[in-house]
C-alpha cells in the first residue's frame, strides 16, 4: 500500500503506482487531483499545497477501496 503523499513528487509517484495497479486489475479510477498552480511560496496558513495533499490522500483512500 503506498504511503500518504508528503509533497508533489511523492503524490505523483503514488498516483502512478495506484493507477498501474488499477489498470492491471481492470479497474478505472477517477483522475487524481491536479497540482496547484497558484502557490505564492510564503507558507500561508491553509496553503493550496495543504489542500492538494488532503485531496491526494482522499483520492488514495478511494483508490485503495476500489482495489479492495
């Protein structure tokens, strides 16, 4: 089971791993969440990257449920 993503690179790796597993099992997963494009880089409270990582974790949980 892939670990929870902690950054963009680990999220993309996790998406790829689960999509590969789903493809091998004949399961179609919904598209993973897109990476944010509006980060200002100032470490804001509620940064768009926090939302992305939360969405990536939700996508991961859904994918794992489908993969059973």
